C-alpha cells in the first residue's frame, strides 16, 4: 500500500510539472479565439481502428495497446503482452502510422513503447513569380517516440503516465518538444461502469528552429512560439448487455482541447461471441445538435467492424473503421493487434 501511495504521488508530481503552462493549456480563453494557437497538430490524430469506429469515444474503454495513445492507465486493463500496428489514410493523401508494444511486468505493472509517423509525398515549391513550380521540392513530416508506465493501484483504480519526444519537419524548419500524458481509470463497482480521465500532450511552448529565405532575398530565423495541442478527456463506459455470446458496450466522452471548442463523442460496440464486432460513433461540438450536421466541424459519423481469433498461442484482432469528413472526404483506418 505504501508503494502504491509513492507511485501515485510520483504521477501527481509529473502532472503538476510546469503548473503555469498546464493551467494556460487547459483553462479556456473565454470569449477569445482558440483556433490555430497550437503546433504539432498530428498529435491530435487518433490511433487504432477500434477507437475510430467508436467515434474516438475511447478513453474509458482503452483496453488494448492503443491505450498508449488514448489513456496510459489502460495498458494494465488487459493481461497479455501486445503489439499494435495501425495505419490511417488521412485526407489530402496524408499517411499516419502507429506502432505500439505493451509488456506486463506482473499483474500490477506494465510498460509500453510507441512510435508515430505522419508523412506525405514531397511537394513542389511555388513562389509568386513561379506559381507553376520552381522545380525544387520540400518535405513535411512528423515523428513521435513514447515510453509509458502504468500501475494498477487497487482492483478498481489504475494510473499511468507517458513521456513522448516529438519532432516536426517542414522543409528547413524543425519543431522539437517533450510532452506528457497522464491517465486514470476507475471501476465504480456499479455493474460494469468505469470512469476515466486523461490529459494528453501537455508541455512547454514550442518555437520553430532554422532559417528561411524570403522572396526579397532576406533571411528570417526568429519565429513566434506556439502551445502544444493539449486535450483533456473525460469519459464513462458500461456494458448494458453482457452474456456468454453477446455484449453491448456504450460510452460517452467529453473532450476539452486547448485550441478548439469542447466536443462530445458517443460510441457503441456490439460483440458476438468475442469474435465479431460492429461499432458506430459520432462527434458533436458543444452547442451543436447531437444527431444532425455539425456546422463547426467536418468530422461526422464513424463506423467500423472487427474480427478476433486465436491462432495457436496468439490472439489476433483485425479492425477497420470509416469516418466521414464531409467536404474533406472519407478517412479509412486499419489496425492489427497481436497478443501473447
């Protein structure tokens, strides 16, 4: 018990690191403009087809290796060592890939590691005098490396923390940062109801490094700083139907990003014989109708399906998800989870 208290205190100390910047990231600028104030936007792209199929209402479910992204405390919510490979075909021919590994030290402690990459084809440089292209190309891409630790404090409460190194490259400019995630999950004891809270991507402001040449021949190497895209997630999930062959999981989640409006996400998952899964979910910005078009966002309905099988000593799950982004088109995700 004393060791659990020490671990919990350590998590709290990490949470309080840089209290001033954390307060600024989490407390909304009421009446002010919040769009476009943060960099490293790829950190907001969700991971895993299962979570996407639920409309990304996943913080209180997070019971596979994708918890490395959604809620670090979730990696002690399942008993097996796991490997997750996830790929997303995002809008504008952007590719997003995620690789995560979870290793259980014992029944109470687990470690995880993750790698995230966002990439696209090189783009040709254009200028005011050469709008059809200069013949030279530039690249854009993001990478992130994360390490996660989680502990089951009691039978009902778990906590976890992730430290992540992030790097963004835009031609000759780079942004580097270290960000933290903290997550908890609490099983209420009221049936299957569980409650979860996670804070993702908090850290110090970032400033681009490097120098660029203007059309007038001048050079600029001083740039303004930006916050990182911190988001606070609070969710609850429960299984209103749970039999030997059928399970229905429902979840609702509130998201509070530091650079956009608060939004609600709702998801539902049906499982047959723990083998075949159907999922659906949606996002609604606060103040917008829940079941009709969201005038403030192109992200709409999501749906997905999955298959789970046991192959020798290994558990294999394959999931697919589709998300409608209206004017931007559709987004497809696929992920593979191997458990041992």
